[in-house]
């Protein structure tokens, strides 16, 4: 009889490609992972890994079983969800991971809404871009809040995942409160701002790419003189008059003081915000009530509408 816990390890190994990476993802030691995979081989009566002194890779039998393991794990989760759905009261632990601006913007509403369910333990973690989908697929978290600047993430993700669109988050201009462009009666002219000290995230970050694409529409700007990790750090520096920036509007949901926010005429740059979970999890009362709370938080986390 194949043990489900070991099948989960095999499926994770197939995704990660190494025992060390599998161990790091699941919080085990490499030795423990190796021992459990060896035990699975004994249960299966066939070699599943081709081991060398430095590495290991799946055999043909290992690849076939890893594919079946994904199906088995999904069926197990579906069965658990069906049993859980028999209870009307959400209970247990729900882990949500979010990109930083969503975590800051949604946390107050989520804490208030989910506080009405005393049997529910809610955990909200921040994650790096691109990690949320993987964490949900691997079962590390129940729900991920992700942002997508490409419009392709839902279509390119595994079928076991379900995406719920929460909102469109447009790019807006942010300047110090005393900046000439803070005057709502003055039209926003990016051409006039080309020589301003722009601040942005490091190269490669999606928000940085959006700023570069924005400035390309007016012939580009001088190299960004200031690069900082975290949009909230950038906004705090704008408030101190150090420079200007363009960020997704959701980054301002916390109500940053000392800045003026302006819509950017004819700008279509925006990110889509989604909640993603495993399809089999949606029927669990704890996940369902958390998804409803996330919908409400996304609806209510509206920064003040910037003047045109």
C-alpha cells in the first residue's frame, strides 16, 4: 500500500528536481526526504529515483507515479473538503499568502471580518512575486493573493487551481504634496516630468518595468537615480520630497500622508489582482468564508480617487 504522505514527497520532488530543494520547501531535512522516498520505492517494488553521488532524478516509473500522485492528492483533498462541507461552521487553520501591498491593504478588513468566526485560525503571510501560485499548488498555503501584469497567469497555470478576479489596479502618479503637479487643476504632463528625480523598485521588478514603459511613452527619462525595495518605502520618500514615482493605486490604500496622487491620462498600464486556491479546497467552509472576506476587502480597499 502506497502511503499518501510519501506520494506528496514524490510529487514535490518532481516539481523541485532535487532532494535538497524538496526538503527546503517542505521543512524537512534532506536525509529525511531521502529516507521517505526510499521507503516509497520499497512500497512500490520498483526504483523511482536514479541516484548518483551528487544528484538524483526520477526514473520512468518515478515520473509515472509522480503524475498519478498529483491526481491522488487532489482526490484526497476533494474528499476532505466534502467531509468538511458537512459542517456549517468554519473551523481550523487557513493560511493566506499575499504580495506586500495586498497584505497591507486587505489585512484590517480581513481581521475584522474573520474575527466573527472564533473557530477559525487565520494566518496571513507576505510572499515574493511569483511564489504564490507555486505555494498554493504545493499545498503550502490555502489561498494566495497574486498580482499579474501580463494578463496570462491564470491561463498558464495548472488546471487544479482556480482563480478569482478581485480588482484591476491601475498605475498612478505620486508626487510630494507641495509639488507643482500636485495641483488638481493642473493637467498631468509626463513630458514635463522627464527630468524629475524618479524613484522605482530595482530592475526586473514588475512595478519598475511598468514605470519604464510609462516613461517610454514620452521618449524615456534619465536613469532612475533611486532604487528601493518595497513600494511603501518609495512612497515614504516621496512624502519627504526626495523624488516622484508611479505605483499601482492599491499601494496607497493605507492612506500615505504628504503625497498627492494623480491619474495619468491615457495610461492603460495596470495589474490584475487575483485570489487563487486549489479547486478541491473551495468547498471547505473555512476557505469559502475566507474567500468571501477577501472579496469584501478588495472591494473596500479603495484609495481616495486621484484627480485627473
